[in-house]
């Protein structure tokens, strides 16, 4: 990940982390095979698919602050969804939309927005969400010179002193998946977890993957993401494409996301942009 995050990313990550999924924010896919042809879609600009995201657009979600280049996880997802809807690259245009404005009530200057927005019941009162396109994973962050910097598996962390924030999906993941020999050190706030790692009070910390990218880039020097892993139990946190409340496009976007999942395309995009190449290999 490029080391150039701003306060904006901190806000985005703070909002993203550990949010519950809103299962009521989805609707059934269209019942006819012609309902989602490009010519029939209700669009902000006829013949063009307008996609919103924030600026700067950070890695690994985007690359070179250019959503239109198709590089980075969310740029690749956006163009894959556009392709399922029948649009080629020349028919996609991008709109700059602040993170919190994307899911605020009111009219939208996009057909859908993509910006690591977690699906939550509160947000779903103001906007529509697609089905989830990414299930947020947990990540282990360690000091580059620490005792566990070379660990390759979760089992190797059994005797590690792990820091985690109370009441989060990360806490559940430590307890249910890593299962360390000793209880983790539990902190009330994420900043206290980070401080504990800075001060070598803990060997490792567990946070969600989006937060881990920010921790290593901006909060803790000489730290690294040891790897990522899936948590078990509870309701997973998912990112969804954001649309105006009552958007007629939602069933078609849901259908596109489902198609990309069933074909394995979303998994391929995730591995390419959020896997080892982004410094977050899978821990098993």
C-alpha cells in the first residue's frame, strides 16, 4: 500500500471497521432475462454508467489515485460490475464523492458508489446497498523486528501476546480462530491497541484488514501485516455498492454482483489486489 494516507482515510477506516451487515438491504434479482439490458437501465446520464468514489483514492483499493485505470481492488470490481451490466470502459465515467456524502440522505450524482462502505442498518435507511461484494477479513499486524515477524500461520501465534479492541469482530476472531494460550490484552479504543504495539506491550494486534493497511502505513512505523484470515461466527461485515434510496438500478446491480461471485471473478480480483501483492497473504 502506498504510504500516503490522509485524515480522510482515517475517517473512512474508522467508519468501516466492525460494522454489522444489514440483511434487509437487498432485494430479489430481476425476474426477466431482459430487465437488465443496458438500454433499459435508468441512469444518471443516458448511455453512461456513472460511478462515484472519494478523492484521493487510496491503494490497494485504487492505484495512482486514478479510479478510471481499472487497477486496485475497487476499481477492478467497479469495472467488472459495469461489464456485467453491458458497459465497456469508454461508457463508464467517474464522479468524485466524499465518503460520508455517499450514504447521506438525498439525491446522488452517481449510479452507484464504491468506497469501502460497510452495509449497516442505519445507512440502509438513507440509501440502497447492493449485495456485498467483499467480506471484510481480519489481519494480524506485527513489528517488523518483533518475535513473530516471520510467522506464516495462525498456529505460530498461539503463544503470542495479542492486543485487540473490546467488542469488535477482531476480538471475536482472536478468541474463536487464533485461540491464543493466554487471554488477549483488551483495549477500549483502537488507538490504545495501536499504542500497545508501538510500545512493544504486545507482540501482535488484530484489526480488520482495511484498518491494518492504515496502521502499517500511517500509525506504526516499521510494522507490517503478517497476514489476513477469515473470522468465524457472528454476522460478517461486508462492503456494498451504494445507490440512491429506491434506485431502479439495484436489482440489476445485485444480479451483476451475484454473477461475478458465481463465476469466481470477485475472488480472483480480491486475491490479485488484497492478497500477497498488497502485503496481506492468507494465514491458515
